């Protein structure tokens, strides 16, 4: 009987991973495409590859605003004992950022603390068959990410930030932030 329960649990995990991969691919593609019209972007790798959406949703991240040294995601989320929640958003793109003719992945991670959402861009490369974070950049709190693209060895993040008089819910100013990787660090 325990073997049947383990098999059923394993089947549920596989179905959850497939559903997450499909959702990330569909939502991520729609969000990235909506914000990056007119820009060339690489097609995402299949979900099962080391830098695919499923692997990114199970990677470990080091984030500047979460006050946690490392954040191991499971199915795209992490919840700390104090109530902080870290989520991998379905906004991803892939391309060569370091000039080695290999594709890196760029994604958005949000940390929710006490009703405020802090957004970070993370960049990962494949090492030993697993995604490993090589850079991150804080984007702001309560911003609206509209697109993500890799071009000319840089990540461009299109987002809306709060302007004068904007309430926290409704940022109105469109900006593009660029991150270039130099020596394994984001700049």
C-alpha cells in the first residue's frame, strides 16, 4: 500500500510540474511578447531543459530585498516562516548575455513582504545541468513589469513605475532598465 501512495504522489508531482511549465510558457510568452513588440527574442527552451521554465521554478535564488541568503523555490514559490513570500513570475526570456554563444535565462522574481511587492530581475546560466544565478538587479517596489528581452548582450526590462501623484497600485511612467553582465556580475 505505501508503494501505491508513493506512486500516486509522484504522478501528482509530474502533473503539477507539467501544468506549471505550460502556464509559464503560455503566460510568459504572452507577457514578454506584449511588452517587446518589434524586438527580436529567442524562443524559450523546452520546459525540461536546464534553463526551461520548470527548472527555473525549482532553482535557488539569492535576492537583495528578501533578507534571506538563499531562496529555494518549489514550483515557482517560497514562503518564509515570517510570512514573506517569493514568487517566480511567468516573465522570462533567453539569449546570450556573456558572449560565450550559450543562452542564459532572465526572469522576474517578486518578494512580497507585508503588503509590498519588491521586484528583481535575475539572470541564470546552466552549470552541471542546473540553473545557477549569476546576477540580479532590484527593479523597485510596486512596479508593473511589461516586458523582458535580451539583445546586444543586455537584458532590457520594460516596466511602469510610480510617477508624481501615482498611488502604489497604479504606476503610470513607462521606463526601460538595462542590465549588462560583466565578469559574472550584473551592472
